[in-house]
């Protein structure tokens, strides 16, 4: 059974925007400095008027109170990333949608970085078309265990209990969850993908023809139904050969994939 379409946020681009960039799944972490460097170069050189980050910018986010906790190496790393984002947000509008790794990035994080939070999904009205933006995890319906965890972890009670724990406990729990998901990935179980009929239902409800999402790391373009398509964003890995770092750029000419210099 296809679940009900969630409420869809509407965002009309200001008339002066010429170029909009969309990225996701950078999974920034201290152990992968090449990805951070690529992201920093990109932020400093993009001609975009607005940047939409569709989730999983960070490999994990365990609470806004960690920002700038100088005793903790991961927190110092996060503070460095926030400083880059904050500098970028002074030159262009930056919007932030949660992924499944950083769904605890809260109002303090958004304010600190000068970014605006977006609910999932959001329809962007820009350059004469409506584009539906999502992280994508909510559409991976075949992963029943994950959908159950997602509902739980998005509840106020679960978040309150999780955030009430000391930072070190939260980091340890996040590591354990990540190890579990890595083990599952390597166990040969098929990885759930975006459900086509559900994605088409979202597009019809949004009166949009294109869904842009991340999460699956399976860069592709899929036809969902006549006139309806979904574009999957690339993840970023600065240490891969060749490095993966790709932006989906929207402008008057349409949507194109761009590899930053
Ligand atoms: Mn994800």
C-alpha cells in the first residue's frame, strides 16, 4: 500500500535568482579531509544565488550542543564545517533539508550557519518550473525496518531522550548504528531504492514534473510515468579515483549536472 503523500512545503524563488545549486550526501567527517576540501573550493567558487542541501551533509549529527565543544575532536571538526557554511551563507541563500544522518541538525545549527530549514519534501518554483526536492529516504518503502526507525527517530519523545544523554554517549550510539548499517550493506541484502509509484504520487500532488533527491547514492535519471522523472544526486567522495563531487544546477536553460573545478 502506498502511504499518504506528506504535506509539501512551497518555496517561490525571488525574481533575482539566476542559478540554483542542489547537493546532498557529502557525509562530511574528520577522517575524509579531501571531501571537505572539495566542498570548500566549491562553496568559494560557485556562481549560484542559492544553494539547496538535501540532507546528509554530515556523516552524523548528534545534537546542536556539540558545535564548538572544544574538548571533542568531532565537535571541533563540525565547527569548522559550520564556519565554511556560514561564510557561504553570507554570499548566497542556503537552504537545509534533513537526511537520515543529520536529522538532529536543529534550529541552533541552522541559525548558527545562517541557513534556512526546509521540510521534506519541498517544491521549488524557479525559472518557470516546479521542482520537487527531497532527501529520498522517506520514499525507500521496501526498507520496512528503516521506515519504522525513521518514524520513531522523528518523534519528539525519542529526540528528547536521545539528546538528554551526554555527548560521548550519543557519539558512541551513532557509531554503533553506523556499524550496524555498514554490516547490513555488506551482508548482500538488496538495498532498498525509491518507490516509483510513491514518487509519482508525490510529484502529482506537488504539480511538479521532476523529483530531485539524494540518499541512495545511485546517480541516475529515471522516468516514473509519462512526463514525470526523478533525478538522483551524486554523493561526494574527495578521496575516490576519480573524486566524486557533483552539483545539480538549475537555471533558465534547465537542469544540468556540473562537476566543480
Ligand atoms: Mn541518506
